[in-house]
């Protein structure tokens, strides 16, 4: 059973960079056909797919955040990370990391929990001065 755990600051000031890391246990970030995503849920809203990195290191981003987002991985630590630059209060959300065995357009545009095989518990990130 793959386990995912998000970590990072819970409070970020506007204009700064949000940095989160997802640590993978009981599984490998290089597992064939695995896609490792960041998904967020702003207060009172649905899930929003932010981006993903594949088992071979290819990256994918939502066009709405692409200019501010970077996703990377550390295979030796079995981790992948999210950086979201120039944050505003609209970036306040619970951020989840998740794994899937595919990355179709529907699950990126309108993600649901069943689209992804494994989820972290989520971490609240608040953007505020």
C-alpha cells in the first residue's frame, strides 16, 4: 500500500514562494506508468489539479498556473516537490499529493478522488501577511 505524506510551511506571505514536498513510502517514484500529482482544494471549492511529474521525470502543469509552477523529484529520497511562485491569497488551499497510473485530460481538468489511486492526507497552506 503506497503511502504519501505532504510536508511544508502552513503559512506563506503574499508574493513569496510556496514549497511543498511529498514523501512516498512503500512504493517507488520510478514505478512504471506512475504519475505523481499535486492537487489543491481552495476553501468552499472543488479539487484543482496543479501539475504532475511522471515516472520518467516528465512534467505537466495546468495552464492556469504554469507560469508560476515547478514540480521536481528526488529519486534518491523518493520524493517530489512543488514550488508555486508569487503566491496570492487565492492560492490558499489544502494541498494534496496523489498517484495515478494515467493522466488523462478529464482527470486534470476536473479531478475526483476516484481518478487517483493513492492520496496524501493533505496539508493546509494559507497565504496571508
